[in-house]
C-alpha cells in the first residue's frame, strides 16, 4: 500500500530507507520545539501552549506535504520569522501578539491566492536575486544579534548602543561551549548536532546556571491560551499592513528557495522545475494559516530536510515519518520548559552563520544591485526590524535603477512593493 501511494519503487527507494530518512530530518530540526516557545514566550505568549502549537503545526504541515505533494520535505515554524514576530512586531511595534497572529493568517491567505492563481513565478521572478539573497542575509544578522543578546555576550550601552557583556558569567560561557559543540558536531556530520548542543547546555545549566528539573514526560499542556486567539481585524489595521507584506514576501522567498533547493539535491527536478511545486506551496501556505489559528508564527519548509534527502529520502513517506515524531514530542513538555534562552542561543547563532553564506551570490560589481542588497542586510539588524530593511532595500533599488537610466530593468512588482513601502514611510511613519 505504501509503495503504491508514495511510488517508492518508482522513486528508487523503500519503506525502511524513507523512515530512516524521516528520523534523520527530525533529529536535525527538532530544536524548533525548544527554540520557538522561548522566542514567542518573550513576546508574552504562553510557552506551554506555543510548545503544543509548534508540535501540532510541524506535524500537520509535514503530513500535508507528504500526503498531498509527496515530497520528502518537513515543515515547522520558521526561524527568523518567529524572531521578527516576537522582537520586531510584538515588542518593537507594541502590536498585541493576537494581532500579530492575525497578520500571519492574512499573509498565509495571500500565499494561498498567489499559489492557486500561479502568480508566484511572476513575483519571485520579478525581484532581483541580489535583493532575495539580501533578505536572507539580513535575517541571519538579525538572528545573530538576538542570539548574542540572549547569551549575554552583547548587551545594551547608553554610550555606544551595544557593547560586550560580562563574558565571565556562566550563561555566556555555556552558550559559547554550546556553539562550539554544535559547529564541531556539524562538521563531523553528526546527526542532530543542533539538538545535541541545546541538550548539553541545558544539562550544564542544572549544575552551573541554577536551573531545576521538572520531569521528562507528561500529558500535553492545554493549547487553549493560544488556540483561535488571532485578531484578524487588528491585523488589517493600517499600522501593521507592512507587517503582513513582510511576512508574505519572506514566506514566499523562503518557501520557494527551500523547496527548490531540497528537490534539486534529491534529484526531483524535471528540466529544472518541480513537477508538483504548486502542491508543495499550497501545503506550505495551508500550514501557515493553520499555525496562526493554533498559535504560532509562520510555518515554512525546512532546509534541514536536505539531511533526510542525503539519507535516501525521496517521497512523502519521509515527511510523514517526521509528522509522527513531532506528535510524539507533545508528551515531553516538561523537558521543553526547562530549556533556558542561553541554551537555544547557540542554535540561533549557528543558523545565522549558515544564512550569511549566501553573501557570495550578490552581484558586487554592479552597485545598483550590490548597494540596495547591502542596505537591506544592514538595516534589518541595525533597526531591529526586517520590515524596515526590506523597505529601504526595495526603495533604494528602484531609485538607483531610475537615476542611472536603467529603470527598464525594474520589474512591475518591484515598483509596486517599493511604492507601498514609500507610502507607508511617508504617510504612516515607522
């Protein structure tokens, strides 16, 4: 039955290989069940409920991707977007987390529309590669700043804005140890390197950080505090329309890039294209909408799925295995609750470092491409806002192409997005 449904033999794989690939993918991305509640908890959301929402939406998204699109690609709340949700939107813009969830819901609905009507290719194709790369790099720098702050390595300073923290504190030392451990294990190709790093630092926190153990297994906590709490009306207020746009753009680029990258590594591209790309994007957007209802930030396809592909995963059975394992995690809430912020900080910093490797793809010899990309990447961490970085980047790109007589190179979608952001800055403010 499995062979017939997932076309295992046709894909050159078998049940055992697919299940092992699913376990491999799960181990490389399971850190999200510890990191996501910590980040969204900083925004005032109930951590236990977020933990349940994270497990459920990761299971649901991976399940739909496996059964509907038949791809070995797992899903979960996206890194970077959860940080933007918590630190920029809720804490920075003082938007209630319920309205922020509403913004996620609206962006997911927009994502469904562009997928159904085939507008994705037009939008993605209309935005230069340099700008797309810059958004990823800026997200990486944003995550790095949050990670260093959580570890106490970077602290606020009235004189210089930021400065080095007290590196003699146990929290900072343990975070450094955790980061070096993750990088070392990853280099040695140890499966679950990020997860191992988080667990080791958490164990050390019981001895050197004053942490206390509350048990390992229990019944899943209630999801009631976050379930259905999204405020769609609040999300449509003029003050956070740019938040919806940012969620939508980052989700679009992140999902498309991840799906294509993992499919390419798995040899699933036909003439450079994914045969079931629209199905995969619909699975992605459906998970975003479901996540906002359950109570978590935007869900997306995970690049860590490449580890399962490397282990032989070729079909949706791999994603189905990941879904089952995330459901099983619902019963380890006490363990997730004792993970301190400085234990997840090394994971954030490592992911941030990996996101910076795309800098080489920017066209540095063309200043009309390189400068807007650099502006985007720099403004995101320095303003603590992904929205501001994207806004300044798109506006700069359009203006430089115009002033250098190359306006014809700017696709209509760029003009539209730049105009929306310019209108927001001029008439609405920051």
